């Protein structure tokens, strides 16, 4: 488990819950969620960050993971947000291509 700070200083907990799933959660008064035409969630943005995008990446334990899917989790705790990311390990070739532009 890792803890990062939002730009407002609030904790965001990141933890690997399965071989290809990462949970991101923390205090957030609101979150923004966007979906494509098929209704699939493609963006989840906590108040103060991080903004998570399908096709984007998240770093966990010094490894970059590509976000394949985002599943918002409905919580009943006020001021708290959570989502589960389905991820794949980012390949060195993808990193090199991104770096080269």
C-alpha cells in the first residue's frame, strides 16, 4: 500500500488488490466521472487529483501500470471516494515510444 497526497494535501491510498487490479481511495468531497458513448467509464477524477484515464498510467511501487478499465465504487461514507482500476504492466517499448514522442 502507498499513500500519496492530493494537491490539497489529502491522502489517497493506492493498493494492489489482485494481479491486475489497483484500488485508489481517499477523502474527496466530490469526483468527476466521464463515460464514452457505450457507457464505459473512461475517466475518474478525485477532488485535487489524481485524475485517472483509461489508456493513462499509474505508478505503484515504482512500476508503471497502464489503466485498462475504471470501476467507480459507490461508498456511503460522506466525503470519501473510491475506484478500482484494471491494469496491465506497461511495456518498455511503450515507455520508449512515449518518451520519443
